[in-house]
C-alpha cells in the first residue's frame, strides 16, 4: 500500500500544475503537491486538515456538493471552477478529476490548471476586436455617411442660391439632396446592423445566453437560466435586442 501512495506522490510532485487527492466520502484532502501549496498559499499540513469545500467561494459550495453527488467513479470529469487562495484571491481553474483508490478508500485525484493566462489572452483579443470595430465604424462614417451628408449640404446650399432665380433648378437640387439623404440613411442602418455583439459572433442566441449566465456565476453572482424548446433561426436585429 505504501508503494501505491508513493507512486501517486511521485506523479503529483513531478506535475507543474496544482494536484491533490481527496476522500470521496468525507471530501477531506488526503495528499497535495508542492505546486498546489505554492499556488493556493496553504501549507501541506493546512491542506490535510481541510475539505475541498474550503477552497471554493462560499456561494458556490452548494453547487459543488450537487455536482459531487453526480460524480461517477468510473470516468474522469472536466470542468471550469473558481477556487479561493489563502489570501482570498479568486482563481479561475479548469479541473480534471480522476477516480481512484487511495489507502484503501474511494478517492479523487484532481489537477487544477490556472486559466488566468488564457482569460487574459481572451480579454486582450476582445479589446483588440473592439478597437478594430471602432476603426471600421470610423472608416464607414468617413467613407459613406460623412461624404453623403456633405453632398446633401452642397445640394441644399445650391438650391438656396438659385431658389429666387430659377425654381425648377432649385427643385432639381432639392430632389438630388433627398436621394442622397435616402442613400445615407440606408448606409447608416447597414453600419448599425453590422455592430453585432461579440457573444453572438461565437454562436446562436441560446449559446450566448448560456455563456453569459455561466460567466455571471463565475463572477460570484447566483443566476439560474433555462432554455426551452428547439433552437430557431432569428434575424440579427432580434438576436441583438
């Protein structure tokens, strides 16, 4: 039995990611590696006197217990969670859990991968996308709307100059201005419709709502959502609203 325990310890210590083993029934930590001690700030002895519920935000403990009841001892489990370090920092992690027997008891081997670098990269890409969209809108305004409104202004000024001398010529200028206004209005509507929210660029409306709800949960705000019925294709305007 000691050989098996030492085997697990060797695997864990050589892993750069935080790892631990906890008892499936009591939820108490049974073993923990140096990476976990370094990342979470607890000593090994402190870990071994704690339950896994103690590294979860308080408002997520019930969800954890509910998920644990569904844990199957014949396959691995993967999911994103939030953990608490000793100093109170929130850690976004991806958990990979493997069922096993440790010291003769049903247990779970867990690896926690820090998602902070990935989250930072995603946030950077999101900000770059916003900047690019703003630049695109600026180009659209300059290339279409601004020129259109300038042309309208010129036509109206010309109509004003000839209004008293030649009413027919003035009417022609006004007619051209109205056509330019209609065209510019169409361009403005097209530009607005292309301002599609980032979440909707990654899937349909149901998927976007689900991602936003999950993110809100991870941010510590309890939220329940339910999507019923079959997915239907909606217009871009309805989805954005």
